[in-house]
C-alpha cells in the first residue's frame, strides 16, 4: 500500500512504519523513555548550571544591585517599594526580587539564594521545551529540545548574573502552551492558567510580557481561523483574573511613590520628580523602546551583530539552523496544511490513512504540530523584530531562544527519522552533515588557537588576579554585557590554562566523533555528542568566568572592610553605586546604613534620589575633600576610570588599603602597621 506524504511546517514528516525500512538504532520507546531522558537532563543540569549557585560571588553592576533590592524586601518587609542602597528603585517589576527575598529568608543572603530562581527557571524552560516539543513532534524532538535548552550558549551565559529573562521566558512559554492546549481540550482551566501565567510574566518583566504574548497569539488566531472562537479564551473573566494578579502592585507602587514638586519634561531634579506611574510606564517602557529614556545609559547593538549574535546564543544548535530554513522553504506550500479547524477532514485524507486505528486522533496531532510551529514562529519573530527596532542588549531576545531551539530540534528529529525510514524526500542529510562539518572545522580551529595560547603562555606564572593582565579597551563603553571579552590579552591566558585545556580537548574530539557517528547513521549518538560537547565547553567557560572574579566582583574588598573597619566608619564610593554594588551588598548589614556616593545620583538611582525623603548619601567633590580625614574613619572605593580624579582631589591624604584588578580601596588615615 502506498501512503500519502503529509509534511507539516518545518518538514516534520509523519509516515506509517515501513516494513522494509532499515532502522540502525534501538526502538524509540526504549531510547527515549521518560526516566532515561530526565536522568541525562538532570546530569547536564547539575554539571552545567550547578556551579553558578556557588561561584563566583555576586558581581558588580546588575547582579549585586538586584540583590540589594531583594535584601531590602527581606529585611524591611516592604514588598511594594524596592530600594537599592537606601534609594527608591522603581524601574523594575517585583516578582524576581520577591522570589530572591523569600530565598534570603530561608538560605541567607548569599549567591546561592540569589541565583536559585534563575537556575530553576532554566530547568523549567527545559521541561516545557521537552513537554511541548514531545507532544507536537514526538519523543526524539522533545529529547533534543531539552538538550538544546540545557547546552546552548545563550541561556548559560545570561544566567551567570541575576536578570529576569529566564523567569520571563518560562512564564510566557507556559502561557502560550496553556493557550494552545486550551483550544485543543476546550477546558476553561487551561485558559485561566494562561491568564495567570501572563500576569506573573508582567510582574517579572513589565509590559513587554503581554505585548510579546499578543504579538504571537493574535496573528496565530487570524491565520488559523481560531479568532471565531475568541469566547473560548475567557476574555472577560480571564482579563479580570489577570488584573487581580498584576494590578495590585502597580496600583500600590503608584500610590506610595507619587509625583513630587513640579517636574518639568522628562528630566527630574531634586524635589521635582515624576511619580511611579509616569516613570515606570512611560520612561521605562515607551521611552526606552523609542531610545529617549532618561538617563540614556543604554547602548544599542549594531544591526549586523544583533542578528548574527543569535548564531552564538543558540550554538551549537544553530549549526542546524540552515537545515531548518531549507526545510521550511521547501515545504512552504504545506505551511497552512492541518492548521485550520477543518484540516484533514476530507474523504481522501481518511482513505490515505485508513490503516490507522484512530485517524481522528492522528488529525488532531497534525493540527497541534502545525499550530505549535506557527505559534512558536510568530513568538520568536515578533521578539527579534521588536528589539531590532528598540534599544537593546545582547540578552534582551532571551525569550525567543527557547522557541527557536524547539523548532530546530523538531526539524532535526524529523529529518533523522525520515532518513532512517529511507524517506528523506527533502534531502536533509547533506544539510545536517554540513552542520557537523562546520562544527568539526570550527572545533579544530578553536582548539588549535587555544593550544597556541597554552604553548605561548607556558612560561608565564599563574596570576590569580586576572584583571591586572587585561587591557581596558572600553568596547561599547562597557554598556554591552560582553564588553569585557575584548579586554583579553596574551598574558591573561596564563590564568585560564585549565579551562582552555578542557575546552581545547572537547572541541577537538567531540565534533569529530559527532561527525563520524552521523556518517555511520547513528543519528541519536551524533546529536547527543553535540550536546555533550556543548555541555563540557560550558563547564570550561564557567571555570574561566570564575577566574574573572577579581575584575567582575568586589567581594575581596568587602572582606577586607569586614576585617579592618568598624561599624561607625563611613564607606564612600566614587562613581555610580553599580561600580561597586557587591561591596555595598556584602557590607550593608555590617555598616547598617547606605554607602555614601560621589557622583552617584545617576543611572538607576537618579529618579529615586530626587525624592525629598531620599537619604543624604550623595556627596559633591568639595564635600568629599572637606570630610576626608575628619570625624569617623572613611573608606573610599573607586574604579580605575576615577582613580586619577581621586588621587588629584585627595593628594597626600590617601592611604591605599587594597587594589584588585581595576578597583582600589583607600582610607583617610594610617592603619595599624601602615
């Protein structure tokens, strides 16, 4: 009997088993059992993400700044108005900080408690990717999707410090999955859960959560014809549930942080500042998108790098992205097939599939597959275009990475399974092999480069403070999260021998083994080899990242203060609080009051500093000069960018205490033995 070819979006072809097909690997039921799959997922998760719960300590800038906001909640019980170093911090929604504050109550204020929600959100994304992709495209596709989430570079790299993108992605994907399965089951509970998750997503990241959701759902309903069933979504009662969850904090924050004085335009001044509603909804959402936010402390990636960077964030799974695009193009005439409500309900369709025991269930599966592809595609595309038009950072498109990995995994699994049945009508094998060949060549080039660095640095001593060996090129003025990567120098390589050697070995061996297995038709082994190679490389990357601790964190200076200072002393930071936010975090309970800041009423503290009740922690240079050496002992922290200014202002009255990487701690009178 000849079977019809029903190829859905991305060319994931479904054929009945063919008696004469040659299957070169174990039966799928044995290979992809839930227990075995999650055993591997658990191992990868612990190996790749476990270390970030303990090392390095909290970093300066956003990591420790967000930790301060959570610590304020835990210590004061104020769950409405967050504060950083005693100043109102109004620009972010509260859910990520609530979760960390709860952690602090249980585990204490440390890096483990700070990063735990982030890491668990990644595990949640892996679970959702596996669950959704498995249901839409089968066991193998679900397995690959989970592997992709746990071993891709982007999700790993941007969970080294606490930002809400992983949590946002988990909540949004959960809402989308409930939306899609709600139409399938017509259960009201699914739609109500969708509304609840969407509300939590808004509390995690703000207005972009419902914007991203609608950017995927509205075109999906139009294309599929489901807009006629809009009442099933529970728009009125569901919206009421959404507002019940999302609105109270926004209302209370506005009432507790009203307009002050008579603000003019978008620029605040002491005693004259717009309240929360203007600042949060307009300045932090609308004006940020338009690039007119005040203060303008965000950079924008060049368009070419913005788009090409996703090959890095999705790596090594981006190796198969060209194959996915090829399949999508070749099957473009079938994109709408099985999407609408009446898809598959024809006499010819049932005749073609009469051999099946339950053709109706088969039709429902095809519809779910097609709708999943469209919904995930709309979601990813909307986010990518949105941030291509807006101001952006490298990690802003985080929510699009997981759906893209899911779609690539579905394509890869579909092509593998079709090839094993001898039914690869799309010619996917050469494209997959090409991805492996690129991986092998790239692995050899990188391995050779690392080997050369190891050889040339063989005689150089190991320097624990890698920051002293780096150049300070200020690429992107350090407003991009990857700016410090451009500061690497040859001598700094001596501190990275272990991770460099580990990365060189795995990048030399792993891609070649994957290519050999692919040529032999051992498809699952080949794909798992790609994932394991990525996982070991990420372990090496984390070891290297931890070696940058002296440059990225000021924990060592905080430890010095805890040993040498007294609670009555004053801590002063020259510059923005984010320059030494980890010093403040690790010493704030010891000093019991905010640190003083010179030129600190800027960036994230600017608006809060203009409230009349803001603590008097902002010093001018003249005030610093007048106070230095008088009264209680003063400790002064500054990064190298301000070092010359400090030495000029306080010439002859500075007593160096400790210098690590690009930051220095001074005091205003000699210490014992100094």
